[in-house]
């Protein structure tokens, strides 16, 4: 099956399963979304959502957050991975939003990626989910699924992003990246699963992906 036809069928399958795409990280505006996404590195969204209500009560705006001591931010987020670095980044990022952008979150990939702790994926999530700008944030789950489904060769996340942007229409990127995440969370266990029972891999998986899964399953048996 051609890659473009496969993509179309996958998009249809995902639309049927996930007709709505609620944003998983709780937030009230672009600033709180930016902070929540930064906090979500190496941590589950669920955990982030547990700590952000108290953090955002103390620091709801860049000005309020920049006025908090790093220790206070750290106290709020202590249970997350990489908490000390994230606390410093949240504080510095808030200061930079005041210094460089008048206390607003910039609608620019370049300006976002110049902030501490904000890489291309985080900037893409903010551009897409806060501002509705077409973007395709690729995390490790999307990267892996795109390779299994034969939509990309899986060399690296940058290549996967380019490949996905090529096969899916631009107006669908913002919902698709969330739909693929939802699918992965619902269907993709860490190990030991039957690709033939999967609603997408059963027909879309590449031979390479099937062989790799077989090998992995033999190792854990
Ligand atoms: S077969 Fe496994 S890896 Fe592939 S989409 Fe289904 S659950 Fe995920």
C-alpha cells in the first residue's frame, strides 16, 4: 500500500476512534500551557496535572512566576522528574517572557525555542495547542508508531516530523498528533502484544516492525 493511502486510512481510523481531541495538560492560557509542557518532560501528563493547580495559584502569570523563589517552584513540582532543572527553567523562562516579550508568550517557533527548557517539540505543542498554528510535535511514542506503521523510516524525530507532515494534510496536523498519542496510550503496551489484534498495526505494520516485535517477544518469553 502506498504511504499516502496508508496515511489516509490511519487518519480515518483515528477520526472514528477519537472524534474530539481534548488537550491532556490542564492549563488556562498560553503561559500555563507552556509551563505545563515544559514540566511534562520525562513525566506523565497525569502527574503534571496533579502539581500545576497549586503552582499556577502561586504563579498564574509570567510576572507572578518570576517573583517566586526557585525553591518555591521546586517545592510545588518536587514529585516530577528533573524537578530542580525544571524549577530553574520555569523561573528563568518567566523572567525572559517579561524581558523580551512584554510578559506574553511569543507566537514564534524561534522565540519559543530560545527560552530555557523549550525545545522544538515543546514549541510545537504550544504553537499548535495554544495558538492553533499547524505543527506536528513528535514525541518518542509518535516517532515509534510512525516507524511501525511505515509512515517514516524512524531515523530520528526530525525526519519523522518531516515525513508525517508530508503524508498528512496540514489542516489535520494539530488533531492528528493528539490522536496518535491517544491511540498509543490506549493500545500500545510496553511489551508482549499481538500486532495482529491491533486495529492499525494488523494491516499497516511494516515487515521490519513485525520482525522486531517477534524478536522482542521471544526475548521476554
Ligand atoms: S501493534 Fe502494538 S505497537 Fe502497533 S499500534 Fe498496535 S499496540 Fe501499538
